[in-house]
C-alpha cells in the first residue's frame, strides 16, 4: 500500500511540474521582449536603415541620420505583429520575388532583437516581403510614413 501511495504522489508531482513548464513555455512564446527592429534597404546607390525601439525611430539615408519619437500605440502595434511570427524561423521565410538580385529593387532585410538574440530575415524586394512578414512590414512602413508626413 505504501508503494502505491508513493507512486501516486510521484506521478502527481511530476504531472504538476510538466504542466507548469508547459504553461511557462506558452507564455514565453506569446510575450517576447522586443528590444529593437531594423529594416534595411539597399542597392548600389542607396543605403537606408530604419531602426525602431519603444520610443524612437532612427532613419539613416546614405549616412544622414534623422531621429524622431514614436507613440506607444505604434510600438504596441509592431510588437503585436512580431508576436505572430516564429522568430526562430524568420531566416527561412522565402521572398516572393527576386528583383533585388539584379538591382531592380532595393534589397530589404528585417532584423529583430528580442531578449538579447538577433533574428534576421532573408533578403527580399522592398515593398514585397515574405507573406509571413507582410503584416510586420506594413506596420513598420506605416510608422515611417507617419513620421515623414509630420516632419
């Protein structure tokens, strides 16, 4: 009888531990600590970069830097879009077109720094990201356009 009781308690304890670990992993995948996002676009004659964090948008165009504030709602929208992306697979998302191979389009890359790790997409044509990154790309472009119209 003691053996059965002991086995039951061990099974119960193990089950609770597994359930807690699974719950913690689910929370980790849903809530990522996003430090910054960078959108790089380049071709032979142009090199531009858009770096966003929770407070600022820094635009660099051929070494000329412009800095502006972003709103909390803009940042939250970007974080929301990132939470839909499996960051460990971001480099494997395929670009739908390849005009950037021959400089017909800017070669774009999205780089996300989250919890101290950097996740970089493969190159894609500016304006035509992989379908998995399209909502995030659109949100980034919206912030950029908002800053261009207010300056």
